[in-house]
């Protein structure tokens, strides 16, 4: 694998963010360690929404779902995206006013969406947080960061939160 020069002009760094403190810490780490004030880097904040549930016109008991319930669920998903991206942009603003972060929101299985978008936009580096699951929990739940590290074409930086070490 070829080394990546993060000081080159126009380097594209993708940071996968979600609701967790681990992802926000990874973003802070990236801004403090990979982003230089002297170069122009493209920072991409990537958030993946869970796939939308398939709504039947009836719930498990046989009652009809009202359109109000469906629209409330969709509004909650939209509010969650705005909340996560707002937190991430606040962190970016604390490091520098010169950082322009592009927002990308995907929907589906996180590991597949992250890998697909990183490859599609030809990112130079992917930065992700680690939840610090142990062997058994990771074996049953799977690890998004492990999957991405094995399947994307660019270098992946997996940042552990210091409290989880």
C-alpha cells in the first residue's frame, strides 16, 4: 500500500460520526492530529442512518398505523441527523474557523454504506471511533471499524477513546 501524504493540497479525510462519544472523540483527534492549519484538506462528515423500517399498514396486533406515526418516526430520524451533524460541526468550529466540513448522510447498514461512500468519493483517509467492545461482544455484534479497515482502499485510522483503554 502506498503512503498517503496528508499535507498535499486537497486531501480528502472522511470521519464517520454517529451519536456516540467515541465518534466525536475520533473527530476531535482527527482535527488535532491530521488537519493542518497550513494546508487545504477536505473534511467529510459521514453519518449513516439505520435503514428505514418496512411499514406494514397494520402493526403486530392488527391496528392500522396512522400516517402521523410514520411521519413522527421520519421526523425523529431527521432530527437525529441534524443533532449529530450539529455536534460534529461545533467540534470543528472549536478547532478552527477555516475548516469547511462537507456533510454526507447515507442510509442502510453502516459498514456497507461507509465502505461504499469512501470508495465512491475516493477518500484519502477514513477516521473512525472504536466502541472498545471485547472479543465476544464484537464476535456477536460485529465491528463496523474492523469491517471497514478490511474493505476500503484507503488507510483507516481507528481512534480509541482514552477512557476505554
